[in-house]
C-alpha cells in the first residue's frame, strides 16, 4: 500500500515533468447498434481504471468522464497493465464476455504519444451471432440487393434482346432515377412552390418522398425514351454497327457520371423521409419497416412486369422482337414501337431500382455504375436478352454476393460475381433461361 | 488570360509522360479493337499487371526490380487467358463484359486489406524505381537539372522517363506495324471483317483472337510499367475502368487500325486535354453564373473535362468512328 502511494506520488511528479508527453487514453463503451446495423457504441461514465507498470507499481488511476474516456499520463513508452474495477461499472452492465478487465500494452504499441485502450461492456454485436443467424441476415440483405438488381437488369436485358445493344450507360440511368428523386425530395425546385397546397409539398418546392419517388421514376422513363429517340434510333436508322454503338454508350457513361459528380458532389446523401428507423427483429434477422415496404413493392413490380411480358399483347410483341426481330417485323409487329417501349420501361425500372437503392444505401453519383457489373453478371447468368432470365439472374447474383461476404472480406464481395460470370460463359453461355444458339 | 502559359503547357502535354503511357496502351488496344475487332474494356487491368509486377519485386519477393518485367508479362498473359478462354468463342459483347469486370476485380483485390502483404493495400507500393533512375544518372542525365528548349523543358528525371518511354512507343509501333503487314496480321483483319469466312478457310479463329488479346494486353502491361517507373509508385486507383475508357477515346481520336493513329491519338488527347483544362481553370477563377444558378466554378473544372471526354467519344462514334487518320471501311464491323 505504502509502495503504491509512493509509486503514484512519483508518477505524478514525472507527470508534471512530461506533462503532454505520453498518455494512455482509456475508453469504456457499451456496445450497441443502430437500426441500420451500424455500430453505435454508448460511453460508460464513472468507471475506475488503474495503470501499473511492469514492476506492478501503480503509475496512475482515474475515472471515466461523461464521454466514457479517461486519459492517464504515463512517464515513458513502456509496458503497462491497465485494470478496470468491475465493481464500479453501472448497475446491470458487465464487461463483454471476450473482454478481460485487465489489459496490457507493450512498449512497441505506442505508435503516437497516446495509446488508446478500449473496454467494451454489453454483448458483442458482431461475435455473438451464430452462423445460422448471420447466414439468414445475409440472405435477407441478399434478397433486397437481388430485387434491386433484377429490377435494373430487366431493362438492360430487354434492350439487348430487342436491339442487340449492350448498354454500358445503363448504370447511369439507375443513378439518374435516384438523383432525380433526390432533387425533388431535398434540393427542391423553387418554381414548383405554388404546389404547396398539396400535402407533402413545401413552399421551397421540395416533395415528400412518396411524391418524389414516382416523379423520379417518371423522369427515368422519360430519360430512357430520350436516349432512344435522340441517339440510338437515329444510329439504327443510319445502320451504325453495334460495336460502334457499344463504344458510344461508354462515352455516354463517362459524360453522365461526371455530370452527376459535378452537380451532386462526391458524397453520399440520404433522402429526407424514412431515414432513421428502428429495425424489427424477426426471429434471427432484423429488417427496418422501410426495407420491408421496399422489398414487397419491388416484388410486386417485378411480378407485374413478368406477367405483363407473358400475357399482354405488347409483352408478347416484345418477346417476339427479342426472339427474332426480322421474323417479328414480318408478322406485322412494329419493332421500332416495341423498342421505344422497351427503352421507356427499362428506364423507368432502372429508376425504380435507383430510388430503392437510394433509400437503402443513400444516393450518390455512382450508385448505378457500381451496380453495372453485378447487373451484367445477373443477365449473363439468366441468359442475355431474356427478360425472365434477367429477373432470376439478378436475384440470384444479389443473394450470392451478400452471402459470399460471410466467407470473403466485404471489400471483395463482388468477386464471386466474376467467378459466376466466367463459369456460366464456360459451361452454359446461353445462361439459365436463354435458348442455346450456335455461337463462335 | 495567359495564353503563352496555356499553349506552353499544351505542347508539353503532347509529349509528356501521360501521352507516352497512353500511347503504349493505345497501341495495345489498337491490336485488339482496331485490327481484330475485340472489345477489351479491361486494358487498365493489364496495365496494373505490369505496374504491380514491378512493385511486387521490391515489396513482396525481395528480388531485383528488373525481374518485374517478366513477372508483369507473365501476369498479363495469365489475365489474357482468364478473360479470353470463356469469351472468345462467343459474341463480341461477352469479352467486353468480362474484361470490364475482371479489371475492376483486379483493382479491388490489389487494394484490399486482405492481400496487403502482396500488393500494399490502398496505399500501393512506393519507392522501387531507383534502379531505373540510376541508369539515367549513369549515362549522364542529371536528375534535377533542366534540359530542352522552349516550350519543351523537362527535368532530367522527366527526360529519362520520356526517352525510354518514346523508345518503347517506337519499338511497339514498329512491331505492330510489321506484324499487321504479315500474313498473321492479315488473318486478324479478316477475322474483324468476317469471322465465319476465316473459319471456313480452316483458320483457328479462337486461337488467333487469343493471340491478339494477349499481345495487346502485354503491350498494355508495358504502359503500366512506364507509368509506375515514372511515379516510382503504384496506386490501385490509377487503374480504374475510366483509365481504359480514356485510352479508348484517345485511340479513336487518333485513328483505329492504324499505328500512326494510336500514337498521334494520345498526343492529341493530352494536348487538347491540357489546353481545355488550363483554359477552363483560367476562366473559372470566378464562378460563372446566370442569375443565381452557378454554371461553372473552379472545383467543377475537373469533372467538366471528363464530361468533354465522354462527349468527344460519343461524337467520334457517331461521325467519325474510324478516327482522324483511320479508314472508315475498316470500322464497319458489327460484332454479331
């Protein structure tokens, strides 16, 4: 006892000598997560911490403040032992099962003059889940991504089917829908302020997301129509080759993406409504009400599209043109009209995908182009040119990518999509639902 | 407005390091796109092979830097096989899709934390180009001295990279020119025009396409090496898919299916790019406004430049897909 008092006495003397030189910053946090599953740890105040050196002599002690932090100065870079007095933890809290009340730091671990040590209380949010729980959560996330991918990919696949064009600017149509919605929802168009008598519309011309989303989708459809009418129908009439058109879509993609970047900036930004929600825990998984609504809506839209393609006259015409344009024309189908419709529908669906993606992950200038490669993997898996294939393929790729993040690091979770792409092309180039044709 | 400075910079841009590494990569892409009709949208991946081949010698293998050259070539041959085997029997678009995907995955892998020991993560690999600089010093180029005449004044450091770089351009330019005159080159052009006809003559189209893809990729690899040696570092984000697209734009600007086109294209590209960039920055010093609406402010100049690249590519494809010196008849292929 006497020794330790003496020790802390000397310690405090050296502290004044090296006032700002070396210190241990000890943080005590209660682990928790917010609705979207991001880490949201809470500070724990009033916890006693003591620090001893290699000889067991106490060099400092303190209590955590409001922000759960205590800074204990130490004389030098050396090995220390940090002890947390568990009896001073607030009632009902205990240290995480994996976290010991005694932690050590070594001399080498001082990268800067201050070394940070963390103690966690409560349940660890990442480790405590069982494999089955993590798998089911990933599958659920995968379904959400898959629905968005399927929605975006239908247009890409239909455009390919009816015109033979692989559109590398399709991701930008997705972004366009997402950002158009953002403009109506957040930026506001002041000349539309006169509409403020409507519910959900403000004097500044900003619209509630329930207005903004359909408007954005309409703009997406219009954008698709404009691309066809302004560029691609003219190119087809002039008989410009498909490879040339494909390279042109690359230019279009560069142009649009940098336009978005210059107007919107490089940050990601959320829509106004439905941003913060508490997740529902359903069995092993959690999902926010917003995501539930979005997923159900996506499913409804996709089923409608599939049924329309299957049973309506226009849907049949579309599939006929997709199958064999010349034969379709010969049977009296106006293929230009079908192609125009496909661009409008594809643009609108891509825009819906963009809005839903924006609700899920926030809006950004490259939200669509980052999906492009996954869409390609999806439509190749499903069968290039087949609308049903795009639905199935996009859905499968979405689930696969999310589930893969259980095994591969998150930053590499897109890799399995490339593997699938290559395997499909090697063994079944026509995809799951495509029809076999002699190629090469 | 300082016109002298703008013109000086633009002329320098035409022969600078950027033009060099674009030219080498464009010569490679020209073999694939111009002569064979293959759409390789993953040239940046091949360039990364070269750059990382060099970087890994110091960072991971701990062997002399020069081993990086065969290593980079080996990487790019493997990459070419990976991209080519599944796609070259299929229609043209599959290659485009797979190359764009593969290049993007390569970028994700080399910047990942998981493989940091091999590739250095998002910081990349630095300071490995000393052996290259030393040769320059040995033959008497002072690294920090100024050489040249107006407007082409370069430091010894830049000059040495440029000398080697333009030598590589000349070498590959000559090689490709000779190859395309040979029977082998004529088969490639025939494949571009009509694959089935070539097949019916008993040629193995698949194998020729593969050779073309790999040759173009290996040339691209050297472009990545030049860039990495100049910087003395490799950064994963220098090999994004946009780099491929800019090189493609530069190639189409110059002229496809012509060696001269693939060299003057990048020179023009960087000359024009520097010109527009300097010009825009000078007029955008004060934000340009119409009423309350800002049309252009200085922070948006970069994006505007890239928008213009995209626009240029669109206009070129509509009105002159063969580029400045190309022959229109050679760019009429369809890809179906």
